[in-house]
């Protein structure tokens, strides 16, 4: 019976035991492997994660990318899969995964591409060259799997793909464990209100705007902020916290393992994501599943999920005053905080769990394989 299952070469984030890698791709791929997907297709996994956090220098990354492309070609030729799935990040990842997709297309194997990084949209909009390079890279795919309607509009309207190529498969990181956390939450505490930031500690993640907002709010509200993650700005951020005497308010947790993060979310009230650029961040979906109130920048696909005042608060990116007002509201109004959190939880449970995504993915894999076979026999053209 297993012989009848489609064979899929899956290039994604599958770090080997002993290598600790953090990020949205790792979580998304792990959830797929824990779902029914491995029982419905025969997966051949090819890891494309970086060797370290933070990533190595560009020459090393390029060399490693070349090695991965060679390994991909060898796997495809040896295993002759029915389809290929590729998680696509930003920057060099677009070129690397585009090369893989084009090789698969030339060899008659359909590729399904998952573009994941919000910076892809921003760079394509800012630069004609980047837009052209992104389009050429993604043209190797028979399906472009979009996390939201914003992503789909970008692929169709700005990259020029046919609507039949761009399909929406929503983020699936509202895990059973996190939804269990959300279901058991009994309500927010009066004080202190516990804020949590989860992500790379980088300027473009809005961390400095968050520190500035906290500095203004500290004399007015009783709250704490847990910063989960590390990055190039970690040293500067810690120095600013010490300089402004915020050490009793802001706590640095570094990267946390899954169980540790789940425990922290269970104790928190508000997830803050003041990024300048995002796609559809896993951290936000995870916070929603754990029934946290969401305060996030109105960027990328976030407004597709968060309706301001209904299931979260949206703020302007790079705007300290907007962020400060929103945080002040959720800190001072417990009823608002709990209502936003409950609405966010319901949306996460209904729309962002893994099995509905697997059902859609199975359908798209089957459709892509059928189209590719028809094209090989001269019955159809590439979309």
C-alpha cells in the first residue's frame, strides 16, 4: 500500500540531533512531521537550516548552499520523487531554492514552494532587480503556497503569477500543546501584566521601539517584559536596559526550548511583536493559541489575521507613540485584554492548526503531480 503513496523530496528545516536551531521554519517543519502527512506521502527529508545561530559569514553560507544544491540534485536523481516541496526564506535562500525548483522542473518533477520571509515582499517592492530575481526563482515552481491572502496578492499582482499557481495554505503552528495552554487559561492577573517578546533581537524587529515604549510606561504601569531570543542587537539592548534602570522590569531569557517557551507563554498576558517587516510570524500564531492578547505592527500578512480591536491591537511600525498607546490600553484594561486574548484563541484554533493545512497540502501535491504528468505527455503547459 505504501508503494501507492506519492514520493516527496522535502527541503526544509530538519536540524540533526545536537544542533539547536531556532526559528519559524524549524517549528513549521516539525509540526508537519508530527501530523498525518508522513503517513500520507513518502517523505525524503533534506535539511537546509544554517549551521549556527547567528548564521556564518556570506562566503561560508554560499559554499554550504552550493553543497545543498548538489545534494538535492543527487537525491532527486537517485530517488526520482513525484514532487518536491521547498521552504523558501529570504536573500540567498530565494536563489538556492529557486535553483532547486528549476532543476526539478527541467527533470519533469513538480515543485511546490513555500515563501516564508516577509522581507521577500519588502525587497521585491523596493527593487526592480530583486523583484525580477524573485519572480525568476519562483517560476521554477508549479505551486506557490501562500500563508495568507496578502501573500497571494503579492505573488499574483506584483510577481505576475497566474491565480491558479498561487494557493493559500495558512500557517499551522497553533499546536495542540499551545491550544491546551490556551484552553486552561482562567483569566489575566491584575498586576503585574506580563508582556513577552519572542524573536530575533534585531533592530528591524522593533526591539528599540519596544524599549522606548517600556521606558515611558514604567512609571505609569506595573508590568514586566520577557525578551525571548538573541541577535546582533542583544548587547546594545542589554546596555540600554541597564542605562535606564529597567533591569527590574525587562528580563532577558535568551532562546528557550519548546517546553520552556510554552511554560512562559502560559504565565504571560500579552505578546508584543513590533516588527518593521514580517510575513506571517509563527510567534504571533503561537501567542494566539496560548490565549495571549496580541499587540503587533500592521505589516505583512498580520492584518489578514489581526483585526484591530477585535482579536488584537495593530500599531504603526517604527512608531513608539503608537506602540506605547496600545500597550498602555492592554495594561490598564483587564476586560479588553481578556477579550482580545479569547478572540485570538478562537481564531487560532479554527484556522491555524496543522491538520486542515495537511489536507490542503495533500490536495495541492496531487494536483501538481497530475499536471506535471499531463505536461510530460504533451497534454498541458506549465501554468
